[in-house]
């Protein structure tokens, strides 16, 4: 747990007591702060109280006496409508911060690598952590990936934090001492929370505007994907600055002075030598062009902190991959079963559809703005779609005349029908793919629960299959 010594003896409000908020409240209490914690969910309040967290109704308390309001990342403070507690804090002149900012003020001597972008953050974060751990460095990996940062161990000057950062977290962070900041890509997401695409981009680029408590010894290395226009604009702006090093990455074209792929081969041009490093087409845990981008970003970040190319190559080759991101969870006769539950929007799903042929596609859930728009060029790979959740009717209308589909309502039914059809049609490259292009909240608490359910249904089907 992180020592938040600078708040010892001060009252600090914490709003939102899910994973990161609860970790913040516990760290503040352990550090000697007077904690005022609240969540609008009675269940979460009960869990926090059972863990020893003091509860104070922040909708009624005099927030003017608080040294800060620590706001959980899922709670809005601007768009689409600020939470009343955030409004009360702002009116009282109270600083609003997040858990990443608390870590930054405590662990400013450690090396920091931050990873953001719309898609690929978790894989890239985990891959960088994997590389650095195999290099023998003390490393802690967390953030939006799952482990709250204030639950991580203190690292000090000898350690490195590798942190996945969402736009929600970045808009409440001001002093993170990044040695390397990775921006993978920008596609429209969370637009309601940021007031549109411009606000979303502005939140992401806050990673390059940090003012650390202690100035780092080396200039920031910014690793930027340049395969979409918003990211190219960001790279061009950063490349003009003299206070950082900007490194482009691409899987679509040569990126002079950066890291890119050519026909699936990772090429390091950071020293203007265009050295061929690794054929990524043979890395089973990183299928597809989007994962090649993740590998390029991880390679560039690891090189920026001194990892040797040979060590990085070996680490990429033995990377096990992540659950719920094109995770292979079963094989039965001709059919491969792939859990891509983390694909919660059409752009993420497009990456999976591009990796397989003869797809029996399980899709649906709580739809996001844009639905399935943009997937039209990939529908030729889909043999049949199996629709689940709230999106079933709108997706059926969109697929009409393009792809055969079956309304299944629930995931268990979809797995059974997709598997039976894939086995009956006996296509050599059949893939039963859960890539929902939707949030999970209509039927599951999160994408992880959805992915775990899919894996369980697959295991049951495979285990009971009699041919």
C-alpha cells in the first residue's frame, strides 16, 4: 500500500468506493488522514464500512474543510452532468484529484511508464510489464488494467510503475513523473463524458502536460501511434517540442525515426538503421495488425528505458497474452473458440474480425454510439451472427441483407448455436468468436464477467460434446 504521508492529519473526502476509490480510502486512512468516504450505492458503502472505512455523506457534509476530494474515475465532474458532490467541492474551492495523482505525489522518485489510447492499452501495458520484469527490474503494473494503483507496492527510485491510464483518470492527474508516455490510437469513445471528441482527445493528451513534483532527470519519451489522423496530429504537435522525444509507431507505413512493421516484421528505426527485429506473424498471443501496434509500442517504450533488443524479442515471443483479448479458450474438431469480451466498441471488434476467416460471431450487449458502423468491409468473413442483449434488435436491422443472423438473447444460447453450426458446416478455419462491440452492463457486471461466462459455456459444450 502507498504511503500518502502528505495528507496525514488532514480531512480528505473520497467519492466512489469501487476498486480504486476503496483502495484510496484505505491508503489515506493508513497514512493518518481523516477520511470522509461516500458512495451512492448502499452495497458499496456497506463493503467499505466492513473494511473499516469511515463514512460521511458528502452530499450534506461541509466540504470546505476538506484538503481534497478524491473522485473515483467513473464519477463525472463535468460532462454529461457533474456529480453533485463534485459540484459542491468545486464551489467550496476544494481540489479534485484522482488516485493516479495521489500515487504521483508519493512515488515521484520511481520511473513511470504510462499507456493510454482508445484500444490496446491493457495488452500494451501488460507486455511492457512482462518485458521489464524479465529484464530483472522491480516493476509494478496496474491502473485501469485492474489493480488500483494505491494497492501497488512502493517502488522508490529503483522501481518502475507501468500504468494503464483511461481518459477519466488522466483528467484528474497533474503531476505524474512519466519517463515514457504511450498514446496508441484515438477513435471516438466516451464522448458523452468528455463533451465530444475534442474533449476526449484533450483528456488523453494531458499525459504529455504533466508537471511532476520533482523534475525528471531525462526528458519525456512520447511514443505515439500514427495510424489514425487524430494521433498523427498529436505526434506532429509533440515533434515540434524541444522538451521531449517523440517516437512514431505504425503498422501501416514506414515511420522514420520510430518503430513500425513491414509485412508483419517489427522494424526499429529509432537509430535510423531500419533494423529488422522480429516477425510478429509467428507470435500466437499477439494476432493481427492491432496487436502488432501494441508490440511496436511496447518495444519502443522498453528501448526508451534501456532494455536490450534481444531481451525484448525473447519477452515478446513468450508473452502469454491477456484474458478477454482474443483469448483462445477452446478447440473442438475444426472450431476454434475465442474470447474477445474486451471488445466493447466497433473499432475494437474490427481488429478481431480482421484476424479470422469463417467467423461465427457472437455480438451484442449494451450498445454504444455508432453501433456496428465501420464493420461493413469485414462482414465477408462472417458466416453467421448470433445476437445477444439490448442491442439485438438494432443490430438485426443493421445486419439485414448483409449477414445471416440469429437472435439468441443470452450468451449461453449463442455459444451453443454458434458451436453447433460451426461444427456442422465443418469449415477448416471456423472460429466461434465472442467480440461483442458493446458494453456488458445489460447482462453482466463487466466485460470480465462476460468473458468468464463465455469461457465457461465453451468448456461445458466441449466437455459434453459427443459428436
